[in-house]
C-alpha cells in the first residue's frame, strides 16, 4: 500500500528522534543504522528509504538545531531596522537571553548540540560535517558582527573595540558557555550563569552615554529583568 506524504514524514521524524537517542547514548561513530531502526520500531530498509547513511541523518540534525537561532536574529534585525533609536547592543543582549532560554528549555536541541559538539569524531567521512559546523559558526559570528557594526554606527561601541574583535570575543564567550552547560546540564543553569557574563561584556565594550547621569551606559539597568 502506497504511503501518503504525511505518513512518510511521520516515519522520517520517528527515525530522526531515534537517531538522536542512539547518537546521544553511543556517539555517532559507535551508532549503527540497525540500532536506529530498532529504536524507531522499524526495519533497516525504512532507514535507507529516507537516508543514505549516518552522515545524511547527522546533516538533518545539524539543520534542525540551527533554525531557532536564525529566527531570533531575524526578528532582532527587523526591530533594529524599524526603529533607528534602538540600542543594537541592548537588543543583542535581549536576543541572546531569549535564545539561551529557548535552548535551555528544549531537551531535544540540547541533545542534538551534545551530539554535534561532544559525541562525534570529525574524521574520515565525517570531515564534511566539520566543514558544515565551521560554516555555521562563521555565519553566527557574522550575524553578531553585523549587529555590533550597527552599534558602532549608532555611537554605542567603545573606541577601544573594533566590531570584528568584539564579535569574535562574544562568539567565543557564547560557545564556551553553551559547551560548559552541555557537559553538565543538570549542574549548570545556562541562562542564569551566562547572561550576567554576556551583559558584563556588552557593558564593557559599550560607549558611555552622558544621559545616564554618571551611571555608565545604562545597558545593565535596561536588561536587569533578563538575567
């Protein structure tokens, strides 16, 4: 009996959920397609109907984990373009807090990131996946750079900082914080422990505003509810 498109999509989703569990428990290198099929309650043939190999499954998971970040950043850019009076650095902090909070509350994304960062050896056939990861990292850094450059254009970036150096430092801060959380998600509180550092960094690279009556640039005060 021929399956409908909806049924085929449901099968693909079940296989991806099974792959997440198997990759997370065993690592990508030690995982077998047979085990993924069994975990999904299906045959090996069902796996090959939707995916050529483990690398294609891995690539599907890569795409899934990156989508929310793109949505958050697109929303932030739209706000900045619509209101020239907004502080890009304050908007960036708010967006980072929103993204980290969404990640902390999404167990599936946490598992996928753990697989990508901690459960995979990027050797042999997986080298192409490493290229994808580097491209994703470069895209995120470029997105941070675009916002910080806008902050510089609006007089919000301290002269001692170039947009490029600030974006690189913020990217490394975020990546390091997320990886630290992934290593011990039951012990580290991602938002509560990361946002004070992010806000402190953005405060440090911000150009003070005289309108803040000597209280610095006001970034931390405006973002206090987010931490």
